[in-house]
C-alpha cells in the first residue's frame, strides 16, 4: 500500500518529524538520509490472531511525502502425519488489505496530528 501527503516545510524538518513519530510507534529506523529525503524502517513484528506478521515502511520526501508499506505474513501449514512437519509455516510476501489498512490507519492519525494532509487520488 502507498500513501501520499502534502507538506509545507523543509524536507529535512518533515523527515525529522516522521522519524520521531515512527520511533514512538515502535518502528526501528534502519536507514536515515535527510539530505536525500529518504528513510526506511526494519520490520516490526505484530500479531493477527495466532498469525505473526512483519511490517516495514519506506518514506521518501520529494515534492510530496510518500509512504510505502512492505510486509510478510507467517501462516501455519500444519497437518496430520510426520511430527517433524506439524509446526511448519509458510511466509507470504503480501499482507492482506485488512492488515495494511490497520497499519496505515494509525499512521494517518499521527500524520494528521502533525499537520500533514493525505492526498486523495480518487476523482
């Protein structure tokens, strides 16, 4: 999922605000390059029912603020039979839309409180 926001400050100030906000939300910043208007986070582990998922963000500040989400979902594929394969899991590289929306809703509220407006691409 990708979200865009409008800003009216210097890109370096915007990126610093976003960095603080993400650290408060429990993300660990993996790469921070304010001179390039770029930042990305490590995967943050969360749970969806009994399933574990990981979520990370890439943030670019150019003419607009762009958030790009990345995720992985671990699903159990256990079954009857060989006891060594009962607790086997499968990793999906795409998160269901419901989980993406859950993660971005929290970010939307924080971005609104910082004064950045989401760009609506729908006509």
